[in-house]
């Protein structure tokens, strides 16, 4: 973790991401991205991640497995194409989070997408 990071909760960071999208994306795109990130927020809540500054590559791997297996309230296992879409959204979010000093700027690169 870098000393330059500013503490922020997953919920607050997702809200900022959603707000920032207003400049370049349609409402339907913003809704879709927000919907995909709700699972990540739930994972952070269940895993006790209250500050994105503490997010690591291991957390991202655990999230990928957690999501694929359908863990969490009201969740079911998902198909590979859905997992890829959700992880791609999470990568975009993590890149944004790096830009606002919430996570290490290169953290998004540690989240690999299924092929």
C-alpha cells in the first residue's frame, strides 16, 4: 500500500465512479456498470474490506472465485462470459480508483480476465 492513498470505502468509491461516468456514458451503461459492481461491494462487506487502500491482488483473486462460484446473498454461479463482463467492469473501476488515489495505480493490472 502506498502512503499517497486516501482512505475510501468501497461504496463511496463506486458512487464516485458512477458519478464520473455521467460525463461520457449513457444512463443505461451507468446502470449496467453499477449493477455489476454491486457484487463487488457485497464481497468487500462480507470480507471485511472497509477501505479500498487495503485491497490486494489476493483479494481480487478471491473475489473472482467468490463471484464465479455464486457466493453471497441471492447469488448463483455464473457463466464464463458473465464473469468476464463483471471482471472487465471491475478493472475499469479499479483503474478509476487508482486515478483518485484509492488503490495502487497498477492494481487493475493484477485482475486478469478469463479467455
